[in-house]
C-alpha cells in the first residue's frame, strides 16, 4: 500500500515591489527573521513551523534581495495583518507551498519499489 503524506513546514513566498518597510514590520511581529538562506530555515523548522520567503525587487527590477522569516503562528494571521495594512499594491506575486509530500510504503517494501 502506498500513502502520500504532507509533512514539513507550510511555506509562502511573496514578491514585493514596494512598501516592504511596512511589510517587514508585520513580518517581524509575526515571526523571526532567519537571514537569507532558505535551506537553513528548512533545517531549523519543525513540523508546525511556517516559513515566509520575501523576495524584494528593486524598482528597476535588476536586483533582488531574499529575506526569510519563520514562525509557528498561522499564515492566515499574517495575511490578515497584511490586508489590514493595505499592502496589496506592493505585492506583485504570492505563492503558497504545502511543505514536503512524502510517499510512505506499507507492507512488502520490495514489491512497492518494483
């Protein structure tokens, strides 16, 4: 039998084109800044962690900075705070990712691999 199981932290990626100063205040009240290394954030996160990746594009679009935040507070609370602060105009794109999807084999593992 094969089961697919979602595991790992929920992840959200925002691309900001303006108003990141206001957004950063909200992100810092929601969670902790962990630097710009996404892999490090995944390595220190737990099963109930949420990771937000903020991609900040310069006005010319030539440069991009990445900032990573981690929290155990739900993403919905962060989204509500951002909507209440009217930050929608500064966000060019947002994507939500489910974490890891694992395949779990039960029973005869050799048969499952074949």
